[in-house]
C-alpha cells in the first residue's frame, strides 16, 4: 500500500549509480560526506539538497542513501556531527 504523503516528485535527475532522485530522498555528497534532504525550492523553481545552512545543487555524483520517510535518522546523525 502506498501512503500518499510519502510520495515525492521525481526531480528528473539520477544519482551516480543511476538511481532516480525524488523529493524527500536523502543524498550524500561524495566530496564532503554530508547528507542532504532533497526539497523543492519554489522561489528558484528548482530541486535542491538542504542541510541546516548548507545547500547542494543536485548533480552527479551525489548518491541516494534513503528518504526522509523511511530513514529520518540519517539527517539526525548529520545534525549531531555538524560544526557549531
């Protein structure tokens, strides 16, 4: 059964492994190992990765490692290790 509130919009992008990136996915940047939540930015009409005050323009070679609905702890780990 699909829960409608957990369905995210396809961004039209693929990660480094060819996995489709959806709104609500959590992606990891290979350069920094920081995890980002994929969100829609209505001001700039674009999908972006968001983490506290950091933004990631989604492009290869990001890697999908989960999503906010099934793996919310991935972002909690991020926040615990973030510099203050």
